[in-house]
């Protein structure tokens, strides 16, 4: 296993949070929803709201792992012909506006494959990404991608599901960055109940993993985030935020700066509300 | 020719399992169950019994004398898959998978459908075996194929119109996979084409191989030799792979897959995946895909709902790249013309899907000698399409 010369920013954040006893808040945003300029502003707002790192979601025509909320966001972004390259560039634009948290790109495999994996990881590095999540690339298929990601110093963050069973050990033990634990069966989206035996599942992952573990899929409130805070190192919130953005579209798409600012502020307070309190 | 797929479900560079982690164990469980039962004498006997006594196999291999005369070249035979119970080859696969689902102890089955043929074939076997059945169908297709929607309901299945994306087969597949992710513990997914993640392309091929195996025996009996060419329509490619596979080792047999060129391959409205697509990952496997520069999957178009799909099974991509099979496009108009011709010359109304194969076969046969033999896989009957053809004609061919 190749070791990365520089410390990856994701590792640094988790090390810091461990000291302070905090659980990482990791929002997900669909890039280009409603437009790329607003995405940059929303990334900034997420950091101001207390996010520790962020997933930048690439819109895709066939988002198999996603529920209706993120599907609709993807469709809106694709209507504006938002490309993988556009999404990658959001990171450096946000960086130039002072955003400091680590960036993780969330993309289905085909857009990356079509760009060429070498070029893809080269661009991620160039634009300041620390990690990548590819939901339709299970470990059986990730050999070449893992190798190139490793060379570029980008964490290829794997998913594990409650149905992974015997695979948990293998996935978690070779994970880099963190392990993304899928909280329930199904696609992304807001839900009120999680997989039975979720605590046991997280304990199994924890035992096998040498890196932090985070929980995602369906978390939509601070109560839910706090419920998981004790048994993981971070919570990922996607659909709930994307739905909030959808509800705020009239403001976010407004040509008037005041209304636009009001929209950004609304999303910012929503994200701030999600943040789990420091473990006592 | 090497044995494909390998243990990772690879046909050369194509195939594999590109799905969310949540489904991986379900696919592994399916693969293990299939490997356990596929050569089990009781399993094989049950599938054979149902193919014969329930679906009516073997289907005839019919010498189409008047069509042959019209084409003016090779002798044309029709493999009459349209005479299967439910009117298409799709039931070969649903019988096999439903028997497997039962062996695996699953009580619920789900299926995607385009034209509705696979949905009907799934609803049929679900009724036969007392399984609860949900069929996902693009909303656009539910309009094009109202009769099949009603048939499925009569058979006790629930039809779920899919409102996302293009509202056709592609998105019906997405939605079925999403539903499966959420209900993977008690639900069996009867995938209808030789597409998707491993083991489906292999398993569906194996269940459809009966088409080619019978054809081989029948043509040897009728002509004492193998055909010179075999022609089949390809959407996802299940009827074609079932017909081709038993002939892959016979170099003298040309294998011709016919894809839908819609309004023409130089327009944006076609489903010519092999002609205009390039390799990519789509719905669980690596294969040729219709996609834009950035890797977004493009909407397909065909007058035939069953061919209206921007992907193709990975084994076809492999056969194309190793140059064992050739893939050619046929337009909506050519298919319609062929449908009418076959109806008038032979009294057989083919499905619009199969009409694409007929159209290409006429071109190919014309260029062949009278002592040569061509077999068309007539994958389905056209009753389901009569209404949409009427509409197409009424609108002057402007809309499918």
C-alpha cells in the first residue's frame, strides 16, 4: 500500500475533531443546482454553518443510488448542461473565496471513466480535492481507480451497507479517508426509520476499520445526527439539504442580490441546525 | 473462442458488477444460487417441463417460401418465438428465473419492462407460481402499450408507472434497481434482458439459449447443414444472444444483430448503441452506451418500445469487438415496411422489434445465393403494436 507523502486534509480534520470530541458534519450539495455560481456560494455558506468537510455531487443522467430529491436536483443541473469539469472547478472557486474545509467529489463512475481516470484524478488534485466517492464502483471493480487515486493522494472513500455482511471486514480494512456507512437499505433520501441493528452494524465497521467511520443516507435532522454521533465520527446529510435548496429555489434563482442573499442565509441556517452538539 | 464470462462476469473488458454496495451481496447470492441449481436435474427438469407444456416449446422453424421469393436470394427461415405463450421469447427467461426465485425462497418478484412483453411474461410466471409481482414501466411506455398494461393487471401484477428521466425503459430499469436496493431481503429481481450486472447477462443468455439450440437441431433436420446467416433484433439483446450463442463456435455462420436506427443514425433520435455509442458503464455493466462527451447517457428513440434503450448487453459488445458478430441499424420506416411485407406475404404480423430483423434479413438475403440459408429470429408477435402503428400512420409517420 502506497503512503501519501503529504497529510490528506480529511485525515487532518478527523484528527482535530477527535481531540475536540466533535462529530464531523458533512453536507452534500448537487453542483449546478440551480446554477454553478450559486453552488460556490452554498459551499461557502456550508462552511460558515459549521460543516467540517463537504461532498460536491456531480449530476448524472442515471443516478441509481439516489432517491427522488437528488434525482430532481440532478435533472435541474443537467438542464443547465453542468459537466464533471464544471463541478470540479467549483472547488477551486470556493477555495479562492476563502473556503478551507476538505472537498470530496461524489460522482457516478461513467463521467470519470469517460474523462479518463488519470486526467480525472489529476484534475481533482489540481483543484484541491481530498477525496472521492463513487457509489457504483464496488471493491471488485475498483482496482485501477484505487491505484490512480492513491498515486494522486486522493482518498477513494468506500461505502458499506447493512447488507454487506462478510464484505464489511474486507471493505473497511482497506478503506482510505473514512468508511461511508449506509444507514439503511434503499436510495438516498429523507426517512424516519433506519435499518434495524444499525448500532451493531456500525460496531462491526468500527472494529474492522483503521480510518474514521461516517454515517449517511436518510439523516435529516439534528436529533438523527446526534443519535449517530456517539457511534461514528461523522454524519453525512444530503437529501435534506438538497430539498431545502429546492424549497428555496425562488430566492436562490432570483436576479436580485437581496433575495439571493436571503436564500443563501436560509440554507446556511438549515445546515447550522443540523450540527450535532459536542459530545459531553 | 474463449469461454465467457470469466468468474468476475467479464466478457473481455465488458460486463462486471457496477452497482451500489447495497446490492452486492444480493448479486453474489443470486450467482451462487444459479450456479447451484443450473445443472441440478430437478431444476432443469422443471424448467424444461414448463417450456414444453406451458409455453409450447419447441417453437417451429418455418421456411418462409413467399418471403424468400420476394427477397430473391437466400432461403429464409423464421424461428417462431412469437408462438410462445405470451407472444414472445421473453417467457423463456422468466420461466427460468421464476423457478430459481422459488428455489431461493423468494415470495416477491419485480421486473422492468419496455414494450411490456417482459412485464407480461413476468406477471404470467408470477401468477403461475403464486408470487407477488410488481412491474416498473416508463410512463411513456404505459401510454404506448396500454394493452400490455391491462394484461399485466389481469394477471394480478401491480404496474408502477415510472415518472423519472425519459419515462421509458432506461428509467424503468433504474427504478426497478432502486426498489430492489430497498427491498433486497425478500424480493427477487427478474431482469428481462441480457444486460445489467453479473450474473444477469450470463443467466439470461443461458435461459434464452434454447432458441439457438432448437434452431440448430431444426435446421440440421430440415437442410442437413447449419445456416449461413442468423439475424436477430437487439435492444438489450436477449433474443439475439439466445439465438447467437449456440452458433458462436461455428465460424461459417454469420451473426447479424439489428439495432434500431429510429429516425436515422444521423439524427439524434435513434437507439443505435453499437453504431453510435462507445464503451462506458451503464446500469451495472461495462458495455457500449449511447452517451454524450461527458458520459451522460443519452435518451434513445425507436418506434419499438422494446428497442428504445441506450445500452446493450455486454456479451454483444464483446462479440462486436472480437468481430464475431456484426451489428447494423434499421430505421423506424424500414421496420414498418418489413412488418407490412411479412404480414402480406406470410400472414404473420411480427412485433416491431422483430420487424427490424426482418428488414435487415431482406437486405442480407438479397445479396446471398439461392442455395444459402438465413434464419430470422422472429422474437415476438405484433398484436401489441397494432395500435401504435395505426397512430404512426395517422400522423404521417411523424411520431411513433
